[in-house]
């Protein structure tokens, strides 16, 4: 068990740690696990597989972001992190529309297809490079986005990010603050300006977002949402590979990003409870199915406080890529947080499901999932959180239902 040998305890919080926001023990990644028959990490080896040795599990918890082996047909992936479970890449959903037409939601549409053949993840066959950019799909791996050496760090309270300087002494993902002598890692060790991997000539332009996640982030959200507080740079970071889908109104993407909600839309978000119910208020309005960027905050203490708040947005908070998408994978096409293709998210008070068609469920709405799979896709929320016939969550801001 190489895993156990290289893990240490984080003195500050007692959690098992490996990276601590920066460079972990070199042989945790560069060494071969004893007796595994695997070779040490060499250029050309599938890097995602190195990460998945620790980050995948049959019953994933904490930082494990992939259910492996891939769950069989009818069984949903089990990791419920903000980024989402990569095993959705192995899920092909088939169904027949009401008119009898066969429909499919292929696995490769459900996430960033990180290449890791040993885990059943292959390059995207349709999108051969990042839409709106040029990142080649054959080279997409965990280290396309995460710096394996955790060199990007936050060095002061105003969110200055560098890739060298004061040593990284803690994770930057949970609200630890940099001091005059010590830095913290970037949020989720995400890579920043100037970063590139060996497999491509592609270089990043934007620094990682300043953001804070709660410690307990891999869990069902029926009783409480897992709230990541996204601050400065969250809208821009994805543009490192999707530059053409940028920002403002009239951009190449179907939706603006990095744009402030303004008074009227913030008010709609705060009042919107579900289809037909606009009786909500700001203090309880937040849902992690439709998160937003908290202004341009760079103070991690302020962001940490937001992780335990249920409040909806202020006028200067922003719509961002992760409002609609997950970073890794989801149960839906285009890695969306909810099904943006169907008309309804619930049917007569229950989730749609291939096993509930005789109860009036529309097969198109179910998108090839059983009711139980659909519930997990909604991060284990009970359907009673929504209206009897809940419309798309675009309405959280637009209230066109
Ligand atoms: C979390 C896994 C991980 C850990 C821990 C790790 N490495 Fe790496 N390292 C990688 C990966 C993946 C690559 C290949 C990066 C690429 O494809 O561009 C790499 C590449 C390298 C390279 C060659 C490319 C370069 O950036 O110059 C060196 C040298 C290196 N690592 C040294 C180290 C040392 C020294 C340590 C311990 C202090 C370490 N690594 C810890 C994953 C890791
Ligand atoms: C030897 C086991 C091991 C390997 C190999 C490993 N990780 Fe981790 N990783 C962990 C553990 C344990 C944690 C949670 C504690 C921590 O952050 O140190 C973690 C946490 C993380 C986090 C969240 C860190 C934070 O501060 O928010 C990221 C991102 C991550 N790993 C990415 C990677 C990537 C990318 C690779 C491959 C290049 C990799 N890991 C390889 C064990 C590992
Ligand atoms: C396309 C970029 C991208 C790729 C590829 C990617 N990640 Fe991430 N990852 C992110 C972002 C962005 C977040 C933060 C998500 C959030 O908080 O909403 C994240 C979050 C995480 C976390 C924290 C838990 C979570 O899911 O929120 C871990 C651990 C992690 N990534 C590991 C990995 C590993 C291991 C791989 C490869 C198997 C990988 N990532 C591939 C962008 C990426
Ligand atoms: C390192 C480059 C890179 C970064 C950074 C990156 N992506 Fe991607 N993205 C890709 C590539 C390559 C593809 C096409 C291959 C694939 O989908 O697996 C892609 C595809 C997508 C798709 C289409 C998925 C589908 O199959 O329909 C979405 C949506 C997406 N990315 C959203 C995001 C968001 C949101 C972020 C920021 C959290 C982000 N990307 C950051 C490289 C990147
Ligand atoms: C308001 C919700 C929303 C926001 C905000 C948003 N997207 Fe999307 N995105 C979608 C939906 C819905 C689709 C699928 C519809 C489609 O295929 O056009 C999609 C599709 C995509 C695709 C796949 C396009 C293709 O050609 O297959 C990519 C890549 C993507 N988004 C990236 C991004 C990035 C990067 C950002 C931030 C700059 C972003 N999105 C912001 C909702 C959103
Ligand atoms: C977090 C809030 C939020 C969510 C959720 C959201 N939007 Fe928007 N939407 C905005 C903002 C902000 C604007 C820009 C308004 C402005 O500048 O006047 C906008 C603008 C638009 C526009 C006008 C586009 C343009 O270029 O002017 C359309 C159409 C739209 N949204 C559709 C959607 C759809 C479809 C969804 C769901 C996939 C969605 N929105 C989800 C906040 C949101």
C-alpha cells in the first residue's frame, strides 16, 4: 500500500494529507507501487492513471473523484463532489422518445474526457479539441488543469498568485490564509498563467480562481447544500482552454459569463423557490445546483464565511461557467449541473425515470436514467425540493416559468 506510506497527517487539522496544497512526496507519483507491476512515472505514461491510483475507489469518499470499477448499468456513480464523478464518462444512456425514435446520451458528453485507459476513460471522439480553443483532446489529463507539483500559490490577502516564492505550507482550498513567510496553494492546485504540460505547446493565460470549499464536500445534498464560495477569477479560468466562449453579451457561447447579475436578477434568484413559487427570501435562497461568483472577492476569510451561508446573490455577484457546468463530469450532456435539454426536471412530484414511464414519466425527460439514478444525478436531493412539474433551473435567474 504505497498510498499509506506516502500519506502524512496535516498537523493543522489532523486530516490525512498528501499534497498539502503543494508538492507531495515525489515517489507518491514518480515511484511505482511495490508489487503492482506498474512502472514509475515516465514521460508518455498516462498521467491521469497516476492520480487515479489515489483519487478513484469503489466507494469514493473525500477527495476521490471517480467510482472505479465503473458501476454497472442502472447503478449511478457514487462520488458527489462539486467537480463531479468521472465515472459518468463510462455511462451511455439510451431511450426511446414518445414518437419511438431512439435517443442516446453518450458517456463522452458527460465530462472532460481525461485519458486513462486502465480506468475506461478515452479521448473524446467528437470534440477533438476544446470548443472555443485549441487544447487537444488526446492530451487531456488531470494535470492539464491541476499542477501536479502545486506550484501556484496565493502569497497575500489580496489574492496575488505566483508560481514561486514563499513556501506552500497548507492547502489553499479551505480558507487558510497566507502569512508574511508562508504561502497557501492555489484553489484545488489549479494551474495558472504560463502553465503548460509536456504533451502540448498550449500555455495558460489566466490565474486560478480564489475560492474556498467546505471540508466536508463529498456527500449527498438532500439536507444541506455543499457550498463552494467562488471568488475572483472563477469566470475567467475556464477561458484558458475555451477562450472563444468568453464573457460578455453577444459572445460565441449561448450565454454570457463573468457578467454581474444586477439588482433585478439578484432579486429574482432570491425570490425563486421553485416553478410557480416566488415567495423566497435572500437569506435562504442559495442552491449549489445554480452557484454564482461572489463579486471579485480575494479575501479567503470572507469566502470561508460564505461556505456556511445560505444566502443568495447581491447585485454585483456574477454568472460564471460553473453556474451551469461542473468542472469534471455530470450525468448530463455538456457537463451541465441539471438537465438543460428537457422541459421538466420532475414529473408529477417525482423524478423522471425509465422505470416510471407507466406513472406518466416522459422518457425524454428521464434521458435513459432510472428514478434512482436521476436522484443521484441531482446530488441525492429529494424531488420534494422542487415543484411538481419543475422547469429548467435557468429560471432561478430568469423566472420565465
Ligand atoms: C501528484 C503527483 C506528483 C508529485 C507528488 C510529484 N510529481 Fe513530478 N511530475 C508529475 C507529473 C504528472 C509530471 C509530468 C508533467 C507533464 O506532463 O508536464 C511530473 C514531471 C516532473 C518533472 C519533469 C518535468 C518538469 O516539470 O520539469 C520533474 C523533474 C519532476 N516531476 C520532479 C518532481 C519532484 C522532485 C517531486 C517531489 C518534490 C515531484 N516531482 C512530485 C507528478 C508528480
Ligand atoms: C499517493 C496518493 C495520491 C496521489 C498519487 C495523488 N493524490 Fe491528490 N490527493 C491525495 C490526498 C490524500 C488528498 C487530500 C489531502 C491533501 O490535499 O493533501 C488529495 C487531494 C488532491 C486535490 C485537492 C487538493 C486541495 O488542496 O484542495 C487535488 C486537486 C488533487 N489531489 C489532484 C491530484 C492530481 C492531479 C494527481 C496526479 C498528478 C494526484 N492528486 C495524485 C492523494 C493523492
Ligand atoms: C478541465 C479541468 C480539470 C480536469 C481535467 C480535472 N480537474 Fe479536478 N478540478 C477542476 C476544478 C475547476 C475543480 C474545482 C471544482 C469546484 O470547486 O467547483 C476541481 C476539483 C478537484 C478536486 C476536489 C473535489 C471536487 O471534485 O470538487 C479533486 C480531488 C480533483 N479536482 C482531482 C482531479 C483529478 C484526480 C483529475 C483527473 C482524474 C482531475 N481533477 C481533472 C478542474 C479539473
Ligand atoms: C486544459 C484545458 C481545459 C480547461 C482548463 C477547461 N477545459 Fe473544458 N474542454 C477541454 C477539452 C479538450 C474539451 C473537449 C474534449 C472533451 O470534452 O473531453 C473540453 C470540453 C468542454 C465541454 C463540452 C463537454 C461535452 O462533451 O459536451 C464543456 C461544457 C467544458 N469543456 C467546460 C469547461 C469549464 C466549465 C471549464 C472551467 C471549469 C473548462 N471546460 C476548462 C479542455 C479544457
Ligand atoms: C447559463 C448557463 C451556462 C453558462 C453560464 C455557461 N454555459 Fe456552457 N453550455 C451551457 C449549455 C446549456 C450547453 C449545451 C447547449 C449547447 O450544446 O449549446 C453548453 C455547452 C458548452 C460547451 C460545449 C459546446 C460544444 O460545441 O459542444 C462548452 C465547451 C461550454 N459550454 C463551455 C462553457 C464555458 C467555458 C463557460 C464560461 C465561459 C460556459 N460554458 C458558460 C450552459 C452554460
Ligand atoms: C445565475 C443566474 C443565471 C442563470 C442560472 C442563467 N442566466 Fe441567463 N443571464 C444571466 C445574466 C446575468 C445575463 C446577462 C443579462 C444582461 O446583461 O442584461 C443573462 C442573459 C441571458 C440571455 C440573453 C443573452 C444575451 O447575449 O444577451 C439569455 C437568452 C439567457 N440568459 C438564457 C439563459 C438560459 C437558457 C439559461 C439556462 C441554461 C440561463 N440563462 C441561466 C444570468 C443567468
